C-alpha cells in the first residue's frame, strides 16, 4: 500500500481515462468498510459527462478540477433506500430525523475514506472537496437527489499530472488525549503551532493577506463567522427539505 505519510491532494490530472472496470472494482471493494447495522447508509453518484460536471462546478465555487477531472464522485448519506426497503417488507421506518442523518453521514464518510485508500493503492489522484456541504441544495438539484439523501463528500478523480509538496501536519501529541480530554494551555499552542506558523509558505500567506498572524487569515478571510453562519443556515434549511430535520 502507498505510504500514507506521502499522501498528496491532486488537483491536476492527465487525459488518461479512469476505466469503469477499475472504478467499479474499487467502489465495490470499499463497500467492505464499517457501516451502522450493516445497512450501508450511502450512495455514490458517478459523474463523467462534461455537461453534468459543468452543472456541478458552481456548487464547488467553480474550482477547475471539477470540470477537468475525468470523474467526479458525489458520496451521499442515504436513508431513502433503506426506508423504501423497509416499506416493501411490511416495516415502518423512522429515519426522518437528525440522528439518522448523522448515522448515514458517518457511513458515507467512512466509505469515502476507504475508497480514497484504495485509489491510493492504484496510483490514482484525487481531491476531497470540502465545499460539498456549503451549498448542498445546488448539488441536490443537479443530481436529483430525493428526500433522505444528502451529499456529504465529493472526490475529483484521475491520474495525477502533478506532484505537489506535502501539506504540513500538527504533531500527534496535539490531537491525541489519554484517558480523558486534556484542554490546551497557551504554552501547548505555542509548542504545537509554531512550526506550522514559521513555514515560509504560511508566512507568505499571512503577508499577502495583510494579516498579523496565520490564525487571522483563517478567522478573518478563509472561514469567517459571517460565512459560517450563512452556510449553516442554508445547511439546516436543506436538511429540512430533505426530510432529516
């Protein structure tokens, strides 16, 4: 297996096709991942059509890899299929609630990560798009997702046409707690974040954004309170429309 310590996010892809045979095999193998109650509470929408990728792109803020990648995979939390199965078998489902969304979203994200691991083994490149839950209604409309189906992850997939530098990571002691959660002190924050903050690329990031610290770039520009609250409102409205709230 490819060493996870060298995993890179790939945003540029060659023109080489990702065959249906390979993709189907990997998606089938990924189904061996953990799942609540052995119900497999997820569905995957495979997008290859240039026109469909073009329709999906605005929901992902027009990031070029959405239209340039050979394949776009939208992984959805799905309680529609299980609920329909129940009704077809003289059972009344009760999965139109937030707990069920959380269970299905967990299933979907576990599946997504297993699929990523399998794609690594094959040498495929991919980019995990966090934008999927920012404007979910657009994705729901394009992909015609019924109630109790909600997009939670998107992967652009293809053969790598780049080898970008590795992203930095915090040390393990910054996120592993033993027995109970140990809250952080200012000294802990200095110890865990100074190396990240001193990276030349991050210092440049601070400079070009006219900020004093790297944290300010994230709070004031990249992930602002205003944007978070607006997108949270949209997320909850869409969860209601899809029957989960």
